[in-house]
C-alpha cells in the first residue's frame, strides 16, 4: 500500500484549557469534504458534535527492553486496529490526547507497530498553547515543553488575552524550543483548517517542496540597509558601539522589495554559516563573503567599498546601523549616502529553556560512514533527550539529496531530489532537552569531507 | 506418535459453498455441531448459514451500535454470544438468531468472549475488567481492574480463567473467587493461548516476541526475532506444536523433548503477506492459515514443526477469520470484503488416522 492509500492521522496535543476541543469542533464543523474519525483521550466539558468519536483511556506500554522508542500507545493500537476495518466510513483520523500526554509514544505507535503503519500514516502533530498560561506551564511541567518540542504546528491560542509585546516574547521563546515548527496565532482556536490538516509533516519530500528549508527564519544578523550607489569609492564609517567587532555580509545587486530582501537574507544566512574573514579598518570589503569588522580602536573606523558600476548594495549586519552610527560616505565628495530601504530581522539570542533546538548548517559533502557512526552514537547516547530530528544531507558521490527524520531513536533516511546546480549543503535540526550545541556541531563537522 | 511418520496425506480443498455478508467479516464459527455456520461483520451484521449448503437461515443487522467486536459459539448447546462497541453482550438462539438476554457491561468496548469448555460459563472482557456469566446470563464473578485493558482471555479448566493484559497473565478461580497464579512480564501481551493440558501459557507480545511459561515449573522463555507482533497463536490438540503469526511466514515451535528452548522453529513460507488468521484442526497436526494477501493454506506438520502444504485456495481478500468444522472435514474463511468461503476438506490416506475421515 503506498502512502497515498494510507489514512492520514493528525495528533492534537496541548494542556487542558488550551482549546483542543474547540479546535476539534471547528475542524469537524467546517466544510472540508473529509469524513473524520476522532479518537479522544480527554473527556472534556465541551462535547464533540459528530458521529464517529471513540473514547479510549490512554495506555502507555513500555517494552521489556526498556527502550524508550519502543514505547507505544496500546489504546491507539486497539482503536486504530478496529478502525482500519471500517475504512469506508472515514478518510481522516484525529487523535486528541490528554493534556499530560507525552507525544513520543503516540508518534512512535505509527512507526513501531507494523499493522498500524501499514494502514495509517502520521500526518502531523499540532500542539495548542494557551498564550496566557503557557509561560507558567513550561516552567512547571516536562509534558508541556515536550508537546511544544514535538509540534509540527504550534497554535498560539487565546491571543486576545495577552499583549502584543508579550506574544512576541512568547513566540520567540517557543521558537527557541522548536525551530522547525510553524507558529500560528489564534483567538478561540480559529485557524485555517489547511494549516493543521494534511500537513504531510512526516513526508519530508512534501515538506521540502513547500519549504526548501526546515528552519523558520531566525537570522544571525539584525539589520539590512540597501544603498543605491554610483560607480566610485565609498567608505563605511562606524563609531564606537556595543561590541569590539561586528559581522557583515555585503551583497551586490540587492533588490528592495520584501521578497528580494528575504532572498538576500537567505543567501546571507548561508554565508554567515561560514567562517568569517577579519578586516582591519582601511581594508576593502569584499562582496558575498562573511567578514568580521575589527572595531577595537577608538573613534571613527572606515572600511572601503569599491563600486565598479552603478548598483544597489545590501549590507546585512550583525547589529543595527544605529548602534554604531554606521554611515556610507562617498570618499571624494565626503557626503553621506542615506539607505534607500532598511529591514530589521529577528535575531538569534540566548536560550533559556531546557528544551531547545539545535540547527547545524554546513556547505559541502559528508562522508556517509562517518555520519552514520556519529548519528548512531548520538542517538543511542542522547536518544531519550532528542525528541525530533529533521534534515537533509549531501552524501559525497550521491547525486541526490538525502532527507531524514527521527522520533527519539527511530530514524529514517531516504534519497530525495537531485542536487543539480544547487550548492551542496547540509541542514540538520535537533529538538531536545539539554543538548550541547557546540559538541554536536563539532561532531558533525568531523563528518564533513 | 510413531504412526504419524507413515501418514502421508494427499488432501485438498474441494469446492464447497460461498456466501456474502454486508461488511468486513471479523468473526465466524460453527454451531450445532457443524450444521450451522455463523458469521459476524464489523458493522454488527450477523448471519447464519446452513453448514452443508451455505443457504442463509437468518440474518440481522446493527446488532451492536458502533460495531461488532466478538462472537463466541456455545460448545454444546444451541446458543451463541456476541459483543460490541456499545458495551453490550447478547446471548442469542442459534435457530432464529433471537436475543435471549442482553448484558450491559458499561461504557467500554467488549472485545473478548469465551465459553468454558463445558459451556457452563461465559467469560467477558470489557476494558480492564473481566466478568463471568452463566448460560442464562446471570453474573457469577467479576474481577478487579486489571493494570490495562484486557487483551485476551481463555479457560484453563472448567473453573479457572486466564486473562492477559499489559505486564501479566493472571489465573482466577472464579468459583472460589481467588487468584491462583500471576505470571509477570514487562511487555504488552497481545494474544494468549494455553496448551490443551493447561500447562503451557503462550503470549504474543507487542515487542515482536512470543513469551511462554510452564505453569508446573514456573519456567519461562522468550522467543524473539519476529518482524511483527504475533497476534495469532494456535496449539495443536496434543499440545506438541504452537503455530504463531508475526510475519508472512508461519513459525511453529515444537514442545517435544526439551524444546522449544534452544531449538530452531519450523517455518512455513506459503504466503506473500503477513498471516492474519491461524487455526489448528480440532484433531491432528493440520494447521490452516489465512493471510492479508487473501490466500488460505492447510499444512500438515511434522514433530519438529516443519511441514508441507496439503491444500491451498484464494479467498479473495484479507482473511479475517478461519474455522475448521468440528469434524475437520470442512474449512471456512471469511474476508475483509465480507465474502464467506467454505471448502470441503478431504484427506485420502492409506492408514486410518484419528481425526480424518
């Protein structure tokens, strides 16, 4: 049976009061042409108004080998085992878990049990978060941070009860914990159905088609200015600022539209992943390179920009221009050229929660054997703490991109589309508890050729 | 059994009859000593056919709202029991299908039903509880909550009931209301069979293994290496062989001598997709298997668990259940499309062997 014939299953998690049942009822009442069977673990106050609803107590079954990835949900196996004999009655399954459910065993059930995996496919994990209370919940319970960590989609619900500033802070906290999730803000669980159903979140092929990168944007730079410059020599002048150095990428032919800015940002993110070349004041800034401006000296520091023919230059800087009072000055005329357009970016910052995401992005090829050894050891040592893994890798000698994903120690890798002219690169995201970013990056770097 | 070696059957499936029920057929069995064949479909339809001809005797639909889960036919008498997602058990008359008594077990699914061998008791598993009723539907015993939903029940003797759930098998003396024995194992037990003498307890486990215990010695063993979970188990009537599912092959453990510990199981490669039903003949060493690929095969086994096919047929779709007629001269298979197939099963032998005509 191909994946097309399998019945997709969406798992709905979230703490009691986060609005799961409201969202469920919203999905069921919408005209989407699907016949949905619901498996409900939580007997909430709000009833569910639809035919095929099955209540089942959650039963977590650990195996004698003690392996966490073999832990499955017995209740789902029983109920789905029966439902698969009624396939003419429904074409979609929604599983609503209790607020305290660990999403790991729920997800693993769809990989570990052959009878279930032959008939059903896990479409995605949707976690509802009560914007007003999640901050406390995350501090108090492991379950809520695990539900955030496992989510393919996070619905930040009840946004009407919280200020915009608080929402931004919360969103960035959640983003730190799970960088591959999509965050949707909602009042009263009002979200477009297509953002929670039919995600094919476990079908990497599909995801990569829609989103060429797993990572939701979070940039290593805070600011971009676009300058319209005629041919000639210019100086980039900076005063003293908060840091003795600053990273920068300068791009020629930078457009000003939002789309062009994002393209430039995407390109700069890749360049930022490479080691920076240090420039002393007075040096010339190269284009399309990650550089690090030395700013230790007192007073104004100037770096040279050479323009051969008229173009728009994009400067993607680690800090905002304002922080260093950064200016572009035409050398012979000594007059300041203002930017045509500027854009601020969501910058990376320190991670406070135990649960977090680690992203590794590197250009080049990896040695498949070294990678297997490294991943094998990583997952066997840290598999309990690594909730989800997604990514794509470039194997040396293989014309295709290798995509992979995992839940705890369960791990699959498969060849995807051909690289073609695209630069060979690797992108891995690990979501887990107390992961050591530096160690993991170093481990991965050793697999590079 | 030295005579078994000289026994060389050339049996086969002969055309019998076919019929249809309304939905995915999940349970079936022979009633009235083989004169009647009863089939239940997942939607709650129940159908009774003449055993010889397949002519419909009666049918009824929507017997359990939400769907049917189990059927148990009384071993001697003229009644059978059904259960479903509605939490009810119905005790019915075979001749007309009329409900004699409805038992309300509560909200949970009633997934398992078993009559004791003498037919005096009906054991019923509903969620975490197991209860025992007599033939006229009076409750005689009820268990405490098990640690998880009960996954299998079977009678070890006329007063003793075995239950399996996550982590353990328990033996209850239901007349004196006491627990006779607890066998513990950290794993989700998904199926259970007892050897005919009641000594060997075999359970399929979610972790793709078969775990078994010998009650007399307390020894236990684990047979691993299955690609899938062994949901279907069957002992032959002498208790020598245990056939197990868990993949597209039938794995047969032999309890002769010191086995099966340390021995290689017999393996029968007849099907292309995983086994979906398994049943030894009532007498003798014939095992019938049905698969998700729709094939049905009968195999004659040797003492070491290996053996040869003696007949095969195509049932059309995933085989939901199979059942030997009490005289072993017919085999029935019901499938996921609701098709019922009954084949005459004839074995010609030079020697008389018990169990076969």
